[in-house]
C-alpha cells in the first residue's frame, strides 16, 4: 500500500465530507424553513408571520444539528474505551482462554503494524463482528464480539483484528468519528420531530388538552421529522461513499500485516455463510462504519461497506464459497495453544509473516524467549528485570538473577538477541513485554520506567542504542499525551520546528550512517514538505535531552504530516532493513504518536532523487553530550 497515496485520499475525503455536509445542512435548513412557513400559512391564513420568523427557525435548526454533531463528536473523542462502554462491551478476562487468544493475536498484529496494542473489549453479541475506534494509535481500542471469538479459527481472528488495526494505522477511526457526529446531528432533528409528533397524540400532554396546539405539534412534528429523516438518508449515502474505499484498503493492509489472505478471507466467508452481523445495541446504527461488517438490515446502496462477496472476490481474485462456523472442540483446542509473535526482517516493521513460535512446535531461542517474556509479564519483579535487559543491554539488565538464574540457556538466548546477530528480534520482544505491562497501573509503569532509566545510566553514559530503546519504552509505558497538551505544544514557533528537525536528522544520520549530502538533502525535503524554514545545518553533536525536546515539539505536527516525516527519515537510512535504524524509526514513531513506516524500497522511491545522489559517509554523530537519562525524563516522571 502506498501510504502517501492513502494520506492524499484521506485529505480528499475530509474536504469532500466537509463540503457535502455543508450542502446537506443548507438543504435541511431550507426545507425546515419552507415547512415552517407552509405550516404558518396553513394555521394562520393570511396573517403575516412574526418578525424574524425565518431567522429564528434557521438558528434553531442550526443549533439542533450542529449542536448534536458537536456533542456526539466530543463523546466519541472522550476515548475509544468510552465508546466501547456505550456499546455495552467489557474488558478482557485473562482467565478465559478465548480472551487470552484475542490478547495474543492483538499483540502480534500490533507489533507487525508498529502501533501500541489497543485497549481490547468483548461485546456479548452472537454475531461475528468487530470495530476499532480512537483518535490516534495511542488512544485506540478494538472491540470484538463473542460470536467472533467462538466461531473463528485463530488465523481468522488474527485477520479480523488486523483489519481493525489497519483502520487505526490509516487514521480511519478519526474520520469515522466525524461521520458519526454529522449523522447524529441530522438524526437529532429527526428525533425532535418524532417527539413533537408523538406529543400531539399523548393524552397527558398540553397539546392534547388544547386542540389548536395539537394540530401545530402534529404538523410541525411531521414536517421536522420528515426533513430530518431525509437529512439522515443523505448523510448515510455520503458516508457510504466515503467509507467503502477505506474498507478495501483495510482489507489489503490486514493481509499485508499477516501475509495470510485466508485469515481475513475465511472470516468473511464464514459471515457470508449465514452467521448474522447485526448488533442488538441501540447505539449500533451510529457506529455502522466502525464495524467489520455492517448490519444485514442495511441495503447495499446505503451500506458503509462494499458488498461482502466483492470484498471476498478482491482478496482471492475470484469468487469463493461461504464457510460454516468451526466446531466447538476445534475452537477450544486452538484457544489453548501457545500464541504466535511477529518476527522477521526489520524487527517486525516490514509486512512479514507472523511466524508460529509455539514452544510445543519449536525449540528455537525465539520461542523460549517469547514464552518466558509472557510468563514474566505476570510478575512485577520478573518484568522489571527483562525490561532492564532489553532496554539497557545485557550488562545493565537483571535477567539471570532470581527465578531465571537456574536457566543459563535462557540467558544465552537473550545475549544472542542483544547481539548484532539477533538484533532484529530485540524490538518485537520489547514491544511484546511493553504491551503486557502497559495494562498495569500508572504507578507501576512509572516505577518500571524509572528502573529502566537507572539501568541505562549504570555505565555513566547514554549511547544511541540505549536512547532508542529507552525512548520506545517511555512512550509505550507513560500515558498518552492529552489532546489539550498537544494543542499547547502546537503553538511552538516555526523556528522551533526547524531546530527540532535538525536535531532529529542529526541522530538519524548517526544511526543510519548516512552521508552528509544525503542528510542535508533529506532535511531540506522534510522542511519543505512540512512547511517549516529549512535549518542552516545539522549539528555535529546533539544531546539526548535535546532530542527528547525535539520529539515533544514534533508530536504537535498535524496527523497527516507525521507519516511524511517518517517516510523521509526512512529514506535516509543507508542500509535498508538495518535493525538499529528500524528500531530508531519505531521509537520516533512512538514518540510522535504515529504508526511506524513499512517498506524500505517503497519509501526510498517516495523521497526526492537528491537524497540518493551522494555516497560519501558523514562523520558519525555518536556523542550525546553526556546527558543523563534523568535529564531526559525529569519533567515526565515528576508528574
């Protein structure tokens, strides 16, 4: 998938949505004014309407529609977890094998996608369905129905979760929130009219006791309800047109994450086999375009999703028959299996297969490490020792003491991962552990980060590798930056953005071993694409505290600008797929709250030719000013 093209389409969709919603709103206001004027003529005859009659109607209509849209959008932006609660979903119970399988699958796909593991919920519905919501990867949640857990094989569940995480990666959840808010605003007008119409026939209402008022309520209610319903229908057509392309893109990206088209494909075929997709929640119609499959009662023309058979045909390149749900015995046996994890080239940053490393099937060091890390995440002290080792290195970590002391082969496996030969596995293992402990309390997460900091500063210096892994841990463990704080940071001057870019590219050049000319050209390209003044030059040395402040400034970039920055950074790396540079990219992506980039060749094609012209290596910038990690996080850990 071309991420630049996807972002361009996202901009086009946003502009189209705004224009068409304004047109629909104008049409609704005109229709309400016409209905109000006709109702006045019907009831008052030739009597002139009061002064500001139409202006008042227009104001009230706008207040209802825009107010409803704003309120609903704010509700959806309260957090994806709030949306899950409104649907009636509940958090996972790790004592349930099916719930544990869902958590394992979500961790695997998130590592492959380069995003934090979303909050996970189960909705007590018999249908096969799922949805993703959230303003950004750090605020995302995925809800899966009980029917999906019970009726799908593990690979199929993995495909479903990958589809939902693809929506998070593509930023579709934020667009869905705006669409749902706009629809709710128009629906508010319809509901108001329906209530007015109902009150005209309510024996206890004032309209029933006063006949002329009853006629007014009946006529006005019917008119407002009809206009509101037409507005809802128009909005539904609008969001159907915008949403269908995103579903095809999410299907394709899910296959890219898992390298298994049969996973998602067979899940869709099981739904096509007669398993219902409708949800019983009264809130379900407003989140129809969040769902894997929309309710079956929605017609093809109004559906926010392409026809199911067309999605299956695009995945396989031909029509495929429907499938029946799997048997209970097979499902339970699969749920009890050990989980898979994302391993492969580029530390899971590329679209690589999710290799099966179940301990029963594979005696590899990776399998042992995955098994042990998942066990360690159940105990604070064990998790802390593993984090110290994966962040600070073997000499600074605590693995090999306590419960692990009797297993020298485990220590040898970890030493291999921390060596250049096994460096590609270090990020996935760290991400796996961070995903598990991220569910702990804020106090415990801060304690873990403090221990990582002490591990990094034991030797009295911070090298580039320690800064990268510590930065990744910091932004996975600490609570996501609130929107209000990001807004304050957005007030940074353009010169501050320029200095932040210079510091970041100096670090990138050092880790990626880029030439001086390539670094200079890449920095100029990034400044032009992000519309900031080009820095005069990159510094020869940059401290860790300065790098951290630079990422804090760049966190406030517009959401659609962050992938552009990461694309330019990826093209700067001298060796495609270098594990150290891939880890750096993932740490930067985590710091600015953006999915990690994938596909080095495509990324290099996307940047300017000038970046690939030079070949002379630049002097390595490996000195970081002697700054202590305590300086990096002094402001954060004191919160």
